[in-house]
């Protein structure tokens, strides 16, 4: 059975503006009285949020890249099965701050785990569910770091990896976008907030018309 809802993911390196844009889109859709939920990865359900804390907190032992990968996948499996899929079936627009592409970019591009392995794990965790549309907010990591510093944000374990790691992740995201040109919409995250928000909204209108047909 075809899902009635619309699944939208927001991707990009830390500090590129995902949360800013997802909030603006949700507000606009709520104003239009559309059924919409906003969620995030890792997390989105009580169990998955607990896994998020495990992933993002600094531990007294080294976290192996395999452990990290499996924790992300476990959180995603719970998120999809208990929150995303049930809502899509009810016809809700689901906006997710990060999804499977983040694992490909961070654990693949950033940590050098083989793409095939990550794809297999993602397929297992999501049951083959893909976003209808993904926005990739592309920003040089130096600018992202300046924005986060300005906002006075405390860095989590992943954000502490530094500029070079973030730049590797950024390049991986762009590669993923190039391989999925129909699904992934690259937004220039250097643009002003309002301009990006209009671009996102216009793309959503276009996609919801197509999926409604
Ligand atoms: N277009 C923009 N121009 C300038 N500053 C921006 C823009 N978009 C967002 N910012 C600012 O950059 C900072 C990071 O934005 P935001 O929290 O939305 O990024 P994020 O991608 O959600 O980061 P994270 O991955 O760490 O959650 C915030 O202080 C935000 O106000
Ligand atoms: Mg955010």
C-alpha cells in the first residue's frame, strides 16, 4: 500500500542550519492546518532518545566506530517502526532532523566504514523506507563552526571531531546528493534564513503535488 503521508529529512553538517529550517517549515505547515510532526535523529522516541544520549555523550572508554554505527542503526529502527511509519500511514507529514544519509556521511565519509555495509544496515533498520524528499544544507565547515561558536553552543562528542572531520562529512553528503539527484535537494546554506526557507517551502509544495497524484 502506498503511504499517504510525506516523509521529509533535513541533512548537513553540524551547525549548517537544519533545526532553523525545519522549525520554519513546520510553523508554516501548521499554519496551513496540515498534519505535521517534527522529529530528529538519533532520537524521536523515548528509547531512541536514550540511545542518542549514549552516542553523543563523552565516555570514559573509547567508542569503537562499529559500536557507534550500531547504536545509530538501533535508534533508527525504533524511530521508524514506532513513530515515522505509523504517522506516514495516517497521512501525516513527517519532518526529520537527520535520517539515514547522516549515517552514510558521518560513519562512511567521516569514519571510513564501507558504504555497502552502511547501506545494508540502513536497509535493515528502516525496512527500506526512504524520505520522499531530503534537503541537504551545504555549508563550508569553517562557517558552520563560526555560527555555532557565535550561538555559544556546547559541543557534543561528534561536534568535537573538528573542522577536518566535518569537511570530510560535508564532501560525503555532496557525493550522496549527486547519486540521488531526484530525492536530495541541495540548498546553499550560506543564503539568508528567509531565502532558504522559501526554497524549502517551494520544493515541498512541488513534491506534495506529485505524491498526491
Ligand atoms: N542562514 C543562516 N545564516 C546565518 N546564520 C544562520 C543561518 N541559519 C542558521 N543560522 C545560525 O547558525 C546556528 C546553527 O544553526 P542550527 O542550530 O539551525 O544548525 P543545525 O544544522 O541544526 O546544527 P546541529 O547539527 O548542531 O543541530 C544557529 O545559531 C542559527 O541561528
Ligand atoms: Mg540542530
